[in-house]
C-alpha cells in the first residue's frame, strides 16, 4: 500500500516529535508538526533573548557515541557534523585534583583502564570496588529483578566504598539519569554503564553541540519536512484532541488555541505525559491502564546556569565537577568556536536538583558562582557581565525501581493515535537518545498499521569481542 496522500499530525516539536515526523515524511506521508514554542527541540532546545535576539540553550545537553538513533536523526537532518565528540571526559574534585576517562588502545571493556588506574580522585580500594561493580554489571543478564531494586541499594550490597560512590557512580549516574541513586533502577544504571562505557571502545565519547540547540533542530527540520511536502507550525498550541469513543476509539481531529480545527488520518503525540493527559478527554483515559499508569510516573527538575565573564578563563570544552552541587561546566566559548579574547561564556548544569529548584535565582547564582571560582582560578578575578538561571522543573521522568513497568509502548489504545516521548518504553532512560528512539518506534507502529511496515531503529554499536564474551549476549535493540 502507498503512503502518498495520507496525512499525519504531530503534536510537539521536541526531539521525539521531530524524529517521528522525519521518518514518516520519508515514508511518503504528508506531515504537519505543531509546536507551541518559536524553536524546535522541546526541553533540549533554546529560547530567544528578546533583547539581543540570541538563542540561549535552556540547559546544556550532550550526547554519546552510543546514542545511535539520535546520531541517525542528526545525519538525516544534515547536522551531525555540528556535534563535537570528545574522546576524553575530564573530572575535577574539590581538592583541585584533575582526572580523566580516556582511551588507551586496549580492547573493550579495558579501553579506558589506564586512565582509570591513574584517576587521582580515587584510591586503590575505591578502584578495586568499582572494577568489581563494573564486571558484575557487564556479566548481569536482562533479569526482571533489576527493575525492582535501586542502584544505591545494589552498590551497597556490592561493597562499594563511600568515595567510590561519591566520586564515580554518583557523578555519572546522576548526570545521565537526572535522579539520585536511590531513585534509579539497577536496570537503568546497568544500561548506562554497559552501553555507554563497557561494550564498545568509542561508546563513551561525549558529544557537545557546536551551535545552540534551537539552531541544531529548527531550520534543518523545517527544510527537511518542507522538501517532502510537510510543514511546521511554530508558536501554535493544540488546545484539545477530539476522540470518537466507538468500538476501537479513534482521534477525529484537533482544535488549536484560536479555534482552528485540524484533521488528519493519523496522529502522533510527542508531548510530556502530563500534558497528553490534559489534552485527551477524561472518558478516554480514566480506568484505562495505558493512561492510568502515566499518572504514577514522576518528574525530576534540572537547573541551567549561564555566566558570561569579562576575560578568558581556562576551561575545557566540558568539565565534570566532583564533591560539588554543580555537576558540569561547559565552555560555550570553545564549544561554539568563538574568540576567547573578549571573554568566556560558561554554562553549568545541576541535575536532580529539587532542593536547589526551590531556591531563588539569586541564591542559585551565588552558589554556582562560588563553586566555579573555587574550581577555575582564572574566574576568581573575572567579573560576571551577564547571567541567567533557568529552572526546568519537569525536565525528565524518574527512572526509579518499578517505573519501567509504567512506561507505555508507542501504540496507544486509540486506533490512529501514536505516542512518542523519551518517557515511553524505549529501553533507555530519559535522554535525547530515548526521545529519538521513541519517535522512530511511534513511526514504526504507525507505518505497520498503515500497511507499509518498515524497520526504523538504528542498530546499536557492535560490542567488542571480549566485551561480548563477558556480557554473554549482544545488546538488545
């Protein structure tokens, strides 16, 4: 069957919505995408400074080489070259000791062993405990029991030292999952370490955008869809989803704020789950396990702090801070290839931050500025010429033990409604990779129901031979 002539309305222009729209447009459907903001990218995007017109990232987002579906999406949009991949992850502790995770030429999972042995912020007992934990993660099977235990409890059972937890497990997992260790399931944590650090020698390479996130997605997606007969409606909010509650139930149309009606053959929601529940009529969602489970999912905040200094400050492209409230410093002057002669633009990220989110912006600024100056000597004499504190209170879903059972797949109970979002069942925590995968999976379900089935997910990085042997099986797509 041909897809030509059939239409799909995509609600939400974040990474998940873009991913679904791109693959459906490639398949020949006529795509209309509706986004309430002026830029695409959703929570992984930028906002417009109304004074300067500059695009400011709401919060710094990064990727890794293991994020193959996000990479595939960026390739299709023609912007993957706008990601700078770093093969070394740098750490700085509160004592001023610098450490790094870097390749050494050995096969995975030993490809970062030399830098690990030299990690100055950890002692011999810490490293031995971590090595035991990593081997246990690599050799673990996809056992349902790991969905019901949090990683904090598991690490304690594994005999991890206090410093190993504080300076290794916590920085990586809190940054990746935006939650405390007690609110991250073992299955989720194992996924991060297996796919991100153990199975492939380049999987851990950390990617930072060379351009603002809004630029990474907006114009490329507009051009991509436009060339294929689709269109994007920015600054356009969907006010209601109308449903015929017949035998199978189906969406009959959308109403936009302003009263305009939209009809399509198929619909994809790429909204956060709480917003989706508000749009759908109560009679559609109440008592239906698919939708009722969404009410039990929780959200975690993340903070972004932007500081512009009046002089050059020596700081790498990305620096992970240990023992501090601030988790990451990103040097946007370097990342955006700007001249360092006039000043330095740093962007800080604080993950899993409900306590700080309750503070005033001025209090957060004071805390972060103190930690930046304690970490970077050149910042102590520098003056802040511009600052912003941004709170994303509903940044990601909480991947706590038991949460994966609440995540729905991308085919909803309504016959022509498909659901995308990093919070759906993708096998990944709340990341841009999960968002891209969810969009591809929603498109797969839709195309299968339309009679034109296609396999859309990009393959994972192939595991190295030794890592595969230790793992006992290849990663599941």
